[in-house]
C-alpha cells in the first residue's frame, strides 16, 4: 500500500512542479508584455526633438526607483519557470527510486519561499522592499509549500523503502 501511495505522491508532486513552472512562465510573459507596453507608452509621450534627453532621464529615473527593474523580474520568473518544468519531468521519468529530484525540489522551493518573505520584510540591495502581494504570488507560495510537503514525504518514503530493502537483504 505504501508503494502505491508513493507513486501517487510522485505524480502529484510532478503535477505541482509543472503547474508552478507554468505559473512562473506565465508571470514572466505578463511582466514582459507590461514592460513593452510601458516602453511603448513612454515613447509615444515624447516629442521627436526631446527623445534622447527625455529617454535618458526616464531610464535613469526608472532604474533608480525600481531597483531590480522590470526586465530583472522577467528574467527571474523565466529562469524559475524554466527550472520547475524539467525537474517535474525528471520526477516522472525516474523509474528507480532516486532522491535527487525531490531534494532539488524541496531546497529550491524552500529557498524561493524564503526569498519571497525576505523581499517583503527587508530592504535587499537592487530589489528593495516589495509591497505587492497578489493572487499569483500567493498561488505560487501555496504550490511551493505543497511541493515542500510532498517532497519531504517522498524523501521519508524512499528512506523507509531503502531501510526495509536493506534489512530484507541481510
């Protein structure tokens, strides 16, 4: 029975990983579209003769006020999303019981939850204190919390399985 529940948990975990990856990639796409729309709007507001001077001033003000910047978020979300998807697929592909994908998922998700909390509570250089907490943020944290819990369960199950296997082989 435990083996069947471990298989179900592995599939659930892979689904959580893929869902989280898709969420982050969707966020990256949305941030990129917002960034492009803002850039287009700021270009339309500038008279042709003022373009270079106003553009330099706007770039300077934007980078100073936003810290990490819009493109930094796009890159960050893209990397995270692009990391979750292959790890989820790795979990599906693993026929033998391997701890590696579960350790990677657990550590990565704990690190991202800690980073999220840190960016909302302390002033991190280049990022500052973020004050935005939205539905996508909370959804990602709930998914990551579930990933941590199921990964811990899988690691404990693998350890019990290996211990049982070892005692039977003696």
